[in-house]
C-alpha cells in the first residue's frame, strides 16, 4: 500500500509513536527499506563520527537479543537530522534517523550515550523478536490469497478483534501492551549487552541512586521525557483519539518496575554462585536456572554450563576415575553478572548409569557454554569453558578453535593456553602428527611465567608420565604437590608417586589449637572464622532469636523452598527449615597470611572471575585481590570437593 503522500502525516505518526510504532506505518505506507533510503539517503561510517559507535552498539545488543531468522535485524541510519524517530520494518530492518542518533549521544558522556542508544535499538529488536507484525501480515495474507470472500471477511474481522489492527480503544490497548513489552525486552537486551540501564532514569549530567530505590524518580527529566520534548516540542502530552500517544510518565514508571524486578532477583545468581563454590551443584543449578528466567545473560548461561560440566566429571569419575581427571582443564566461574548494574551435589540413587549421566551432563554443558558465547562473542570465559567441554567430549579440533577464540580476546591467557596444549596433545594421534613437544613447550612456558599455576604443573607431569620419563615426571608431581596439596588431583599425584593417604590433614585438626594460642588479633580471627553468628542446622527457638531484626525473604524456586535473611552484611540461607549457609564480612584488620597462620592452608581453593574461595572444614574465606572479604559457614558433608 502506498505511504500517505504528505510528509506532515508521516511526521505526525512519528511524533505519536515515539520509538517504533511500526504497525500503523505498515497501514499507511511501504515496508520496503529502499523507499526510506531513497527518501532520506543513508549515512555511512565515513559520513558521521557517531555512525561507527552506533554500529558497535547495535552489534553488541544484537548478540544479546532474541532473534528470529525470518526477521533478522539489520540497521540503516537515515540522513535525516530534522525528525527524531526509530522504527522497524517487517523484513527486519531497523531505521534510525541521524537526529535520533545524535540525540542519544548529545550532552552526555559516551558511556551514557551508548546505553541510551542500546535501549532504543533493543526496543526495536524486541518488536522483531516478538513478532509484533504477525497480525497485520496475517490480515493482508488473507486478503491477498483467500478464495472464499465471505469466509475471508469473517477471518479478517476476527483478526481485527483483540488486535491493534483496529483504531478502537481495545486495539490501542493491544498496541500499548506491545510497546510496554518492547520497552521491557529492550531494557533487558541492553543490560545483557553490558550497558547501564539506570541511565534511562537520570537527567543529563547526573547520577541516580544505584540501588534501584527511592530517589530514582526524576519527574520529567528521564530519557523518555527528553525524547518526548524533542520529538514534539511545545506540546503537552495527552491521549489522542485514534492514536497511541506514548506517555513518558507511564513508560518511565514501567521501565523502573523492570529495573527493580531484576535487581530484586540478583540474589538468586549470587546464591547460585556461592553454592557452586561450596560444591552443592544441584542446589546451585536451581538458583541459577531461576535467575536465568529473569535475566538470561552470558554469565548465568556459562555458570549453568559449568555445573553440568562438573556433574559430567563426577559421573565419569564413578565409571573411570583416571579418565575424568587425566588432565587438569581450565574453566572459569563468573561470579559477577551484568544484572548487578540494576542496583549497583550428588546423583546417587539415580537409575541412570554413570556414563549416561556423563554424556547428558556434558552435552548440556556444551549447549549452555555455546549459548553464553552466542550472547556475547567477546566473552572469553565461555570459549575457555567450551574448550574444556570439547576436550572431554573428544572434539579436540573444536577445543583448539575455542581456545584460539579466547586467546584472540585475551592474549596469552593461561587458562586458554593450558586447554589448547591439552587439546593439541590429544589431537595428535587422530591426525598422525606427534604433538608431545608442542604441548610440553606450552606448559613449560606457562610454568615459567606463573610458577604457582597448578594446571600447567599437573598437565606437564601427565605428559612426562605418559612418555615414561620417570625421573622428570617424579620431580614434576612433587612440584605440583608443593603448590596444590589437597583435592582430587593431589590425590592422583600422590598415587603416581606411590604415596598413601592425604597430606596436610593434621593442619585442619590442629586449627583450633593454633587459633587459641594466638594473641589479640588471633582471638579476633577465632571469633570471626570459627563461630557463625547464626546457628547452622535445624531452626529452633535459638535460631529464631538470633534472626530477630533480620530482613526475611521467601524463596520458592524449583524444588527449593526456604528463606533468605540479611542484616548489616550478614546473609543467611535456610532451606526447608534448616540453616544451610551463613555469610558475613571479615574484619578488615585481618590479612590472608594471618588466617593461614591461624588455621593452616585451605584444603581447597576455588577461583572465580573476581574472587577466590579458600575452603576449610565447615567454613570458607572469600578473598578479593588477596584480601579476605567474607567468611562463609556451612554444614560439612562427605565428599563435596570440586575441581575447577
């Protein structure tokens, strides 16, 4: 159908449709992008300095957004510096005017400008992903291809009812809901791409409350109000009959609701990460899966994949222990999610056989790692984790490729180099090329640059043992044990050396005696590290008294029902009436060396993207940049060791 010929009619539609009220545009004009380019011309990266920045934002948001292949988004920036609009076409084209582009970046720093642009583009991508064109397409399809005119007319009437095809009040309500939905998903896509969602709620040059609390409201100074004033200067907002006028107050309020909801659910991610670090994979999976429903970002997908990877190793270890831990593969647990910008196990008893469990869990890990990489192609941890999973799956060439991708993003990354060396060594027999020397050289280079890196030390010793270079292998295993004396890999190293038992067990048993003999600072460490402020185990009258004054939150996700309590930095997780975990900050007077002196070395160290967890019997210490930050108390169970 031809577009309404008068330009002022087009402008009127744009004024009242704010970002992407594209369905009415379909009614009154062409959806062919060539028409728009002919009408306004298009900007190239050479024409305007903001075009490359806008394209970069588009690509990042596109990677994080949901997509339909039938409407795969592409971007055209129109050479129109007088009209402020953005809209999407049925073929997947997103049109953005030069004025809209400059508006997003004007009078704000580049970080804020990029975040505003990310939301505008994310809003349009949401219209495409949610198939908001379906009803108008179906209506015209029936009109064009229908044979029985009477029946087709009845179908068209049905399509109009309850849709935004009509200009009735109910049709306008449907259109409003589509716009609210596009706002919600546009915000989500922008945040998952790494852009700060709170800038939409702040006036230019000011910062909002970063906790998503009161104070976020800025009257008529939000991004939505600013856009409205520029697109319709001098006009007061009102609901025009027959048009959907985008009320900036309502849009701002609705977006604020989305911000608060995601901020409220970040705790699920944090608890999932903490439970993973303590080896409670099944519980961690419940929390992370629940968080994924609210914010399916790269970090949660990668961490869920890592849980399945650990479950796969456990299953394989029951079938073939040495195969599960033949090499010490590098993985990355991401303990920080981009959603934080919104507020600044065992399988025993299963009827499945271990190898069936292993294959299923391994393939689930690959699926989630790949999804994390798809969300953000520049997210190196996903490629490192995927290389480990491919090695365990026997896809050595694919593992090398993923390690290479990680190295392109983070040059000389020791985790990626470690996995690359293992994959090259294992790939050798299948391509009939000896890769022993190549892999050994990589491990030796890693050891030279980082003498305390246990992965390379372990894997070098494996290679030497498999080549029966016994003297060098013995020295290699001893050197590894001097760095990592506890855990499954340490047990295997001692087996290789013919040593029975586990070293270092006396350190834990004598910990309380050592603490008791310390002076004043040592007494502080004892109080902080050896006594939980809230009693672990079954909740009783004493527990209830201890929790008086704590903020309580109910948790009901999957198979987990419990409570989460917080007060003054102390966090308590209770599941089905049992206090499972208590976490509280460490006195900033203490240093890691003092803690080690008091209680001995940790039996296990779990490294994350930001912090490391020093795990002891019944408690763990979280350290950031070598400084103790939190102590976590938990019930000790049999097993529970993790290797990442």
